[in-house]
C-alpha cells in the first residue's frame, strides 16, 4: 500500500510538473509575443504574412508592400531620368504596425485556428509622393521644358493668303495629369514610367484642325481676296481688301478677327483710292450724252459744269464696309457719290432747247417749270452757244450794258461769261423763230414770272444745259 501511494504521489508530481511546464511555456510564449511586440499566428498585414514577426521589423516592409510598384524610373522626352524608390515615400502619417498588435497575447492559441488580416492607412503617402515627384521633376526639368504653342494664322505673302501655322505640344508637364499617371503606375503599372506615352504634357489649346480656326482662316482668306468694284461708263476700278491687312489682327484667345476700321480710315488708304477714282471719272470738258426733256439724246460739250466725283463721300462709304461685308465672298459693288453729276444723270438742271426755243427746269428729277424763250439773234451773229455750264451767280435789278444797248432786268443769272438767263419785260412774245432775226445778244430771254421762279430755285448745284439738236 505504501508503495502504491508513493507511485501515485510521484505521478501527481509529474503531472503537476508537466502542467506547470506547459503553463510556463504558454505564459512564456505569451510574454515573448507581448514583450517582443510580435504578431500571433496566421496574421497578415496589407496582404503580407507577418505571423510571429516583430511589428517594428515589418513596419517598413509592410509599407513597401502597400503598393505593387515602388521602384521605377520616370523618363521624359529629352529629359534626364528621375528615380522613385521606397525611400521616396513619406509614410510618416501612416498607421504604425505596432498599432495592430493584439491587446492581450494570452489568447494566442486562438490564432492557430483563425486568420486575422489587417490593412493600414498609408497616411496620404501616394498623394504626397505625387506632389513631391512633380515638384522635383518641375525643378529638374524647368530649363529643359518647352511650352506648348497654339496653332495660329499668318498671312503668307508668297501664297497671297492666310495659312495655319501648326500647333506644337512641347515638353511642359501638366501637374494634374502627371500626378494621375504616377499614381496609376504605382498601383497598376510595371517597369519604368514613360512620360512620352503617359499623356502628361501640356497640349496646345488651339489645334491645327480646330473647326473654329479653320473657319476663321477661310473667312480671312475671303476678306483678303475681296474687291470693291466701281464701274462708270467704260471705266472700272477695284479696291483690294489686301490694302486693309495692316489693320487686321486675330485675337488668338477668342479666335476672332479684329478689324480697326478707324485706323484704316485715318491712314488715308480710302481717300487715296477715292482720289484715284476721281481722276479717272471726273470729266474733262468733252462731249457727253444728255437726255433731253422729251427723251432725245444729244451730245453736249461741258464748258464749266464738269461732272466731278464727291471724293470724301465715296471714301466714307468705302470705309464703312465692315469685315463681314468684305468677307462675304465675291466682288462688292462700290457706291459712287457725285459732287456734280454726269450729264446723263442730272436731277437738278435747266434744260434749254435752243432749236425749239424752250426751257425746262428740273429739281430732284421733277419738272418744276416749262417756258418759251428767246435766245441770241442768229441774223446778227449773236447765236447762243451750246454747252453745259455752272451758274456764276445771281443778281437782282441789274442794268445789262453793251456797245449799243442798256437793258434793265430784275433777275440776272449769268452762266457763260456775259451770257445768262434774265427776264425781258420789253418782249411781248417768246418762242418760235423770233431768235433768228430779233433775238438777244446771246442771253436767254424769259417771261418775268418764269425768270422769277428760276431765280428763286437754282444755285450753283444746278447744271445749265444749252443745246442745238443735230440737223438731219
């Protein structure tokens, strides 16, 4: 019995010893995990197995494993390479590995049967890296970068038209696009980051194929090819809009043409053209067709009338044409203004038919007065000469004197030296053939009422046209 008790006692001691040893091992392992700051079994951090590893040892490696690609070169067009390594990342604000250690390690056996996965926050390391690398590259490449150049228009003298100068992309980096490409490469890429294919360079805002730019080029070419054509009789002269190119510029920000019409007018370009046009169109006193009161056409030689272009008004009308007017396509018909109209276009005039001894007064093309007359005496060789004249003046109550006469008239209107229109109170009849044997000394004799109406109507803007009808 004593022997059996001793055996049981020894067995109990062995069991207690073994239990104590296990308890010591259990507690010692838990203390080791706790004191050494190690993760329990079947633990992963950011997808990496960190079982039984010291948190301080895995801190850097777990951050490196946060992104698949942390070692690569950044290569640009004509630029030196820039290296990205794990040391480039700033994880100072990231979660620390030790923060994921369990509060109690006494339950470590449970880790043998259950997986535990932790994910840290990178503390914005990727954003900070993108800003850091972009700033470094911008500084490194600053002297090597070339800004993108917009496409623009220029007038080619050789071709005689506007052409589009192509845009160039240059090597200036767009910070936002660069940051996006860098993040994408770190998360999903492999190998080096080639900026030439990453679409990070600043592109030109205005491209060569821009619909607005192409349309503007076409419009300006219509402008440059535009002509304002002035036609009068057998004279035709054109004003070329190319002369206005120095006053045309393009606002490249808005792609709009700006035509400085005031500067063009101030330059005298329109006045010079109107002067040249006047030189070509102003009459020189030759014979011109005149349309009589009854629709007949008779040749009349200008004496002092001389049709003349109103140059300032013609220049002003030309200057008033806008860019859109000139860019409308085709030729534009120029508007002529007359200081003195041509004989076949008179609206204010006195029609004196010497053959039929009649006078017709027109204002704004409307008949104001019709009257018989008596012209110069043919028998005494005082025949009134034909021609187109300008009124030389008007006088009231004048005595007309000659070698053998002195005649008092109330209305005197000279137009050809000493020849003029006036009342003839001494005559009781006018018209017919009186002029042949009992005519005047060359003047146009009128009934008093007709002379008064004419006197109160005409001025030097009226043409006075005397003519003899051609004989068969």
